[in-house]
C-alpha cells in the first residue's frame, strides 16, 4: 500500500512539474487571428476573411470576396460598469442614427454570456439591423457587431456563434 502511495505521489509531482494537469493551449499563432498585445485570438468561420488593418482598432470578419455582411470586433479597456458602457453605446448610436435603439437581451452566444443590444436604422436605402454583443472578461469589454441588411438576405447568426465559440481571451 505504501509503495502505491509513493508511486502516485511521484506521478503527481511529475505532472505538476511538467504541466500534465489541464493542458491549456499556449500557442495561438496558428489561429486565423492572434494578437498577443491585445490578448485575444480566434478562428473565423469557413469562407470568411479577417482584416485587422483598421486604424480605429476594429477587426473585420467578412464573407470572402464580399463587402457585406460582416462582423466587427473591438476590445475596450475602460474602467466603467457594464451599465455605463451600454449607456455610452446607446448614446453614440443615437448621435449617429437618431432614435434607433430596438431591444436589449441577455443571451448565450457561442457558450459565452453576452449583453445584446439591437439597433435598427436606414442607411444607403437599406434597413440595417445592427447588433452589438458585449462580452465582458478580465476587466475588458469585447464588442462583436453584426451589420445585416435583410433585403440582401443577410443573417450572421451561425457565423457569430462560431466566432464566439472560437474566441479566446489570453490571460
């Protein structure tokens, strides 16, 4: 019995030293998007391209070869509550598009609990559904925005779910 206990203790020591327990991925460089400075990585849905060249810090994920539909991702590191952040987004949208707030939901998308804010407005002759999914983690807000025009047959529900399932905050 003592021999078994010693063997188990030795195996536990080896696992702790070598990192056997809960092997976590540490190399994210093979993912579609990886920014160690921003602290997150993700894989894009099949048939979608990632463009991180926006000077304002937005990352666009769009159907390859098409301008729309698309998903935008942006990280906000501000010290405020979720309610204050939500109020700022609503105010910003109202300043740009007028009274366009449609609804608010708490939802689970891609296994992550998010606050969903929906806005509806008219732009360039199209009725736009602008959805902001706010994911809070590690003191930052990650906003996933979808822009869809129903008249053009857009619906990004499956792509957003896939993207959020594959979204990793590197802590």
